[in-house]
C-alpha cells in the first residue's frame, strides 16, 4: 500500500473472497471505500446486534409501491446512512430512478467525494422493490 494513501484504509474484501493461494483477499484505498458503501446500504438498520443504528433504512421500503414518494424516501435513507456511517466521504448527490425494463428495480446513483484527497467517485446501487398487491 502506498503510505501517502494509507488514510483510505484496507481490510477484507467484500463480498468475502480468497486468493488463489487460499488466503483471505483484501481490498485497499478507493475500492475499500466503495465496498464500505455497499456494506452500509446492504445492511438493514437493527441487523447488527451491537450496532442497532448501523445500516440503511431503505430496507423499510420493501413492498412499497415504486412511485415518486418511495424514490424520495429511498434517496433520503441512502443519504442519511452514508452521512452517518461513512465519514471518509462527502455525499454530493443521491438520485433514484426506475429501470424501464424491470419495474421492481430501483437504481440508486451515489456521487461522492473522498474528503482526504478530493477524489470523486460514484456508484449505482440496485435495490429491488417488490410491490405489494
């Protein structure tokens, strides 16, 4: 790891993987931050026993109708979770849109800036909503 970029961190790769030699794979720097965002968004609040506030409230929207109100709530939930739990970034924008082919898929685009070096990043998090009948 480059010592001038050590502030970005390193840790186990997510999802958990092994190297060809059988050791646990690790990730570093910007990749580690992106994986951290996926962990935060993929964790339901209250899922972690000793950290009940960790995670994202987007999972409360499961079975909600895929309309503008749900998309607004999803954007708010993602923004709040990232601001609270990923202190290495500034959340610049969160946007939600419905996939035209898959109406139960909500695509959440997150634009962020890494605070320590002002590097910009973005990712798209897919969230499946199953509409209640």
